[in-house]
C-alpha cells in the first residue's frame, strides 16, 4: 500500500509509527541527539525519522525527513542496506 508523503503526514502518530516499522527499511541512526535516539527509515519513495525518547523509552515523534535533514546521516548510511 504505497502512499504519498502528504497522505503519510495526515496519519496519526501511532499509524505513522506502525507503518514505518512494518513497511519501512532501516537505513541509519544517531545514537544520541538531544536525549533522543533518531532512526532514519526509507519508506516508499521518501524518508522518515523516528525519535525515541531515551529517558522515557517511548517513540515521541515520527516525521518526514526532507533533504535538509539527511546531512547528519551521510556518514552512517550503508549502501548494502538497500
């Protein structure tokens, strides 16, 4: 069930999280970023960041990641993960 970034953004936090965890492809992560672990997923034809709150051990945010957000992952992405 492919969808556009606009359709994805209209889903609730729980729906976005479930979809990225079931359909997305792990790409890279940042171990700690302002008390969060941030994980980048490829989903359909766009990128999604998942923010885990390290203090509370919960998913706090699931957001689209545009090109301006990808710089911080460049040295972490493994080409063989695709």
